[in-house]
């Protein structure tokens, strides 16, 4: 990716690799220097460095931040 992807709270991120539970999609809970995401399969919450997350993203599906 040439440009930095725009990640917003409420977006659904599809990752290149699967979570141990078998799910590939995560919901964004918080964005800053690091990103807090929640697995949509098992509900596990992860906090990861923003640059690392940006490299792992395959697709970003816009979401509703009010959910």
C-alpha cells in the first residue's frame, strides 16, 4: 500500500491471516498511536501498534462508530 489506510472507530478490518479462533474480521474500538480491535468471532480484545496493524490489513469495511 502506497498511502496510509484511514482507520476509524467502528470500521471492520479484514486481516490477511486468521485469528486462532478462525475469524479474519476485527472491529476497531480505539485509534491512536496504537489500535484496539475486537475479534468478531470470539470477542477477544487486542491492542497492537498502528504500523503493525496497517501491514496486516487486507480490506477495510466502513462501519458505524455509534455501535
